[in-house]
C-alpha cells in the first residue's frame, strides 16, 4: 500500500542554499518526509498549498535562544517562545544553558518534554560546561549529552580559571561535544552597559571596550588549538575579533562563529535617547564594527546569524539605562530582519539565507537547514514581498525589541517542523 500523501506545495520559488537550488517547483511531503521536489507533481489525497508567488525555504536554525523556564526571570514559557519561533519560520533552536541552568538531566528532560508537548519547534538544549555555571566544577557533560544536549557552554558566565576551562575542553573533546564560547573578559567588562566609545562617553554610560572580547577570544582560541575541541564562538561584536577568527580558520582549527542580527543592523548610535531596548550584551559597537561584521558574514568568516533571543518583561526595561536588563526579543524579527539586509543590499540572498539555515546547522552539528529528500521535512512558506506591522503580529511574550513598532518584510504562511505542520499564518 502506497504511503499517504500529506502535503503538496505547488509552484513556489524553492530556495535551498545548501544545494544551490533556486527554481519554481513543487514539493511533496509524505508521512512527514520530504520525498520529491520537481515540476507538476501529482499527489491524490494530499492537502494542497498553492505557493505561486511565494518562497519555500528550509526551516530556520537559530543557534542562540534564551528560553523561559520557571525562575529564569524571563517573559513567557517554552510554549509561547517556540510558537513565536514557528511563526517566524524557525524550526530548530539551540536553548542556551542559562535557562535552568542546564546542568542536570532533569532540566534537560523538562525542556524537551515542554517543547515536545507544544509541538511548534525542535529545541536543542546546550548543557552547562560547569555546575551551576559557576566556572568551578565541571558538569557531567557525557551524561547531559546522552540526555539530549547537543553542545556545552557557559552562556556568557565566566570561567576565570584557565586550568578548569582547559580540562573542560579536553573532557568535551573526548566525547566530540562542541563547546559554545561567548568571549568577553569579565574584569574588562565589569559594570559596563554600552560600547566604550563616543556615544557612551557623551551619555555618561559605563563602557565595555572591544578588547574585552578580543582578549578572551585569543585565550580561548589557544585553548581550542591545545585541546582539539570543536568550538563555536557566539555573538561576535567587534572588528578586532575578525582577524583572530580568520587566522584560526586558516590554521585549520575546528572553529565556527555567529553574530546576532541586531549587531548587523544597529550600532552605538541607537543608544541615543537612552533607549533601553538597545541595551544588549555584548553591546552595540561602532559603525565601522557593524560594517566589518557584515563583510565577515558575506565572506564566511562569521558562519551564521542568530537572534540572541532574550524575552523580558516591560518592567525590566523601565529603569535608568544601566539598571535595565540587557536583551532583545528576537524570534519574531530574525527572518524579517535578514530579508531587510537583503533588500538593503547588505547581503546577497543566498548567503543571507544560508546564514540562518544550513550554516548554523553545520555549526551545531545537526541535520537541518536544508531541503533534503528522504529526511523529515522542515521548511517554511513565505510571502517575502509582503510587509507586516510587527506590533500587531507579535508572538513572543517578550516585547522588548527596538523593532516592535516597525513594519518589516516577510510573512510566514506555513511552517513544517520535522514533518509536522507547526504553524499556519494569515495575512
């Protein structure tokens, strides 16, 4: 008996950066798997999705999401935030280890169970490198990996003792676990809330110098070289870090990197008026940094673009700027802002989409981010030419975004996550 055809998407512009495909075609999903891509496919009994004039792209992979668990202090919960992900075309997201922290199998099970019950997106937990993220005692990485963690990291919590870090990297390398670094020297960044530049000086805000990132990155790269661990560097923010990454890759080190979408669109000037929605760590840096980061994404020095999603309540942004909680809610805006980079001429389409699909999947070591026949379907159908007022279509419980009142390109019509229809949007 033939498998039942569940979904036939017809006449969409199919864009798959991993394979180089960019053509009008049909896609057939049977029993949750993408089985055919071609012209004029026939599938009696299938649900038909007419996609003429629309794009069909791989489901987005977000390498940095701070989820909301009890006592995390963030807005919403796993259901609300994965729903926002699905509404934004995101099918896979890496949950950072500060939502627990993720240092026990019980927390891993909680995250996976809640995400599974919600059914919107696949959540990939990142385990804590050290217990309680305190930088002192190594966590049981092997046990956490068996429970479903795809990598280990500290979510920005420092490991001041280089010996502890080296032993942690050796331990991770033994089990071929990628380590996610967020380079920022704690002493150099202490008390800062803005880039150490002219805007912070004029506004009287305590600064975080760019060298806080590059000095930590240099140390971490040396330890990566010494241990052979697979390393992913998160949220690169300064141009001073880029030569270090280029040199590491040229030496053949197993190193990848990402940048947050807001560091590609905003610079320190966004802090004028003390807009707390632009209070993020690492801070928004100078205009030259932003341009250098865009060039680094274009040439592949920086592999992926992430949301750096941190949903917080409105009260967390209502204090004087230095006292506000850093973070931007980014799941709703990741895809629209990537489309904006393309429409503004800052990135070519294929590279921009690769940076939020196949590239982060490679960084995380997962099979996702491409339209591959024979595998569970993860894709989204998108009206790239339409615009939407973000405030009226906002899904995350965290409304802390400088783009909340903006009108941005792109409306996700349909999201399929791992063979399951997880989102159906309107106009």
